[in-house]
C-alpha cells in the first residue's frame, strides 16, 4: 500500500458517535478536532475519490483509515492557518478555482452521449466524408544521390524494379523486391509520403527522394480507398472526440458569456517571477 498506508490503517484514533443507523446522515459528526467537525459526508466524499486499489479494502479498515486521515489533515490545516501568508492565501484561491473548474469539466466530459450524435459523427467521418486513401508502394534505398540517379537511369532503360531492389537496395525490404505493402497517410516520413502522393499508379519517381534513411527511388504500385471500419470498432474514439468537443464548447460558451474586464495596465511579464512581492 506504500506511503498512503500510514493514512489508511486502523489505529484507534477514530472518535465515533454511537447512534441508531436510521438516524445517521451526511451531517452526522464522527469526530471533532479543535472545534472543527468531521462528518459522514466528509467520509463519503473522500471515499468517492480514492483510487480503486483502496476502495477494495474492507469497509471497517477503510473507515478507520479515512477517519484518521481526515483527523490528521484537519489538525495540520489548523496549524498552518495560524501562520497564513499572502502566498498561501493566493495559492489556496488558485487551487479552489482550479478544483471547481476541473469538477465542471469532468461533469461535462463524463455526461451521457446520445447514440445519435455518435452515429452522426461516424457517418460524417467514414460514410459521407472524403474517403481515407491507402497506398501500396515499393522503394529502392541507397546511400547517395548519385547511386539513386543511376538506379533511375537503369529503370528508364527497362530494368525490373523488384530485381533491382534485390540487387541494390540497402533497406530491409530489399530482399522482398522493395515492397512496403499497404500504408496510410501519416505512416511514412513526410518526404517519402509526398513522393508517393505525387505518383500515378505504376509510376516511379523521376528524381531521388532524400530522407534521414538515405536516398529513395519510389514506385507506387496501387492506391485504394480504405474500407470504413465498423462503428463499434471506433466508437470509443468517436466518443472521446465528442466529449473533448463538448468540453471545448463549454469553456468557450462560459468564457464568452462572462463579464470580463482586462485592466489597462502595462506590466513587465518578468514580474511573475518576483517572489518578493508575496512576502508580508
């Protein structure tokens, strides 16, 4: 359980209030630390955010461990409040702001999605949108531009591409005649992909193509529209995209609706590193 085990162990520090179960609710006080109450509600809220590994603990162990943690945190927080600095106060404001904003975005990002919106995005992406293409290409990889130009001249003279690849290519595809198989956009380095996209089926590049691997002579064997995947196979991806869009939309909507005034004051950006300004 690691370091957190010190906070989730039964030590007898819990102060419980005996009362009938029917009378217990979120406001039921379980312990009081220097006048600050710790309630069942605090325990439930803490349990909800525990990592799954801790949620698997037995209820009695988890109960005692969480109560101890809340008691310790309350005592520590009270002590820190005695020496509250400007830096700490501002940091607390930032943390509360970030927490509340995060809670809202988590709520938006985990809201139920309408199946219709998922299906509509699928149709737009894979059925009515521009079909995604994939390509079948071969190449001959050599070390110098001069060697590549020699290969192009030999191919122009009628040499067989596959045989020349077996003879001269230094790449791992050489023994297979330079065949790379099928690939989609984004799977090859930019210069190589650009060369493939510029070719007609059966054509070979008229000039050598340089990449970090060396010099290539490229041949496009075939191209085809990639088959649309089944909806279920891309559902998670589409849902993530819709949730991300919903979060972005909520941020934009609330920000644009807010009454925001930016102070017209010139500030040296380096001031954000001046910790002296936070000293009391």
